[in-house]
């Protein structure tokens, strides 16, 4: 990310639309500020940076996915989340515990884990979940994104756990078409096209000096798509 930002600055760009990697992006964003290059963030915000944002509604997506699972009889729901240095992961984790509490379900912190968004390291945690006593073993898994969800399902299959018969799985974001997976996953689909469309509109306003004095924050609702990964046959 730092290399790309340096390249953009040296290229003399008028503005930058950016999906930050995480809180560590603060350094790169401050570099853009120092060089007086307008930018708009999409999908994630960064601690300590006041700027225009276009984001999905992580709280509502989490709420709707969990309510779907609870409505189908699940009370032991695990969370396999992304790293805590990413704003969406923090928001989904906060929503997870809050929604369970509001539903009268006592959340077991041992059923929640933070793993990498890009590395397949879900197997160990999934194996630990399956090895729990039946009284504590989850019957559903909420995955923070599609990459984690797909690797979670692969891990469950390696452990001879059937989805959705033995374990329901839901997640954020729709994966690219993959045999046996799509249209398999129940998801909270985010409007990625609108992220870019509205983000560019805000950025052009900043470049042209027509934006409001206060930074704008646009929150776009997800679309819940129910598929077979959360519905027992």
C-alpha cells in the first residue's frame, strides 16, 4: 500500500479512492494529507483519520444474519472474524456480542476468534469448535467474509461435518463462482459497485472544491440473500 501511495503521489494524481488495509494505513493517509491530495475511503475507516467515507452497514448485516440463524433455532453461534486492526472486523464483533445479548443468548467468548482475512488459518479454530462438548459446541458459524467462510466450509468437510445438516454457515460478501459453493452461501451482500460509484462522486467534489466543510459519511445497507448453507434440508 505504501508503494502504491508513493507511486500515485509521484504520478501527480488529483485524488485517491482507497479501500485501506487497516489501521496501519494511517501513515499512508497522512502522507496524502501532507501532499494535499484529496482522498475518499471505501469499505473501511481508519482510526485518527477524518475524511469522506462510503461504507457498508456492518451492524445491520450482522444483526440480520444472526437473527436469521436464531430464527432457525440456533443459540450456539460461533464467530470467525477478521483481524482487530480492521474497522469492519471490530464492528462485526461488537455487533455479534450485542445482538446475542439482546436476543437473550449468553455469548461464549471461546466461540469467537480473530484470524487473517487472506490466509487459510481457520482449520485449527474450526477443529477446536468441533471438539467441544456437545453442550457447548456451536450449531452455526458466522464468518466475517466470504474468504473465511469458504475456508471454514472446507475445514468442516475435512472434519466430516456436513453443511448445513450438522453446521450452518453464514457470512458477509458473495464469493466468486466456485463449484459446490455458489449459490451455496447465505450472505450479507454489500453494494460494492455503489461503494465505488458514490466514492468517486465524493472525490470529484473534493478535487473541484465543491464538497461541504464537514466530511461526509455514507452508509449503504446490505442485502441478505438466503441460500442453502443455513437451511437444513
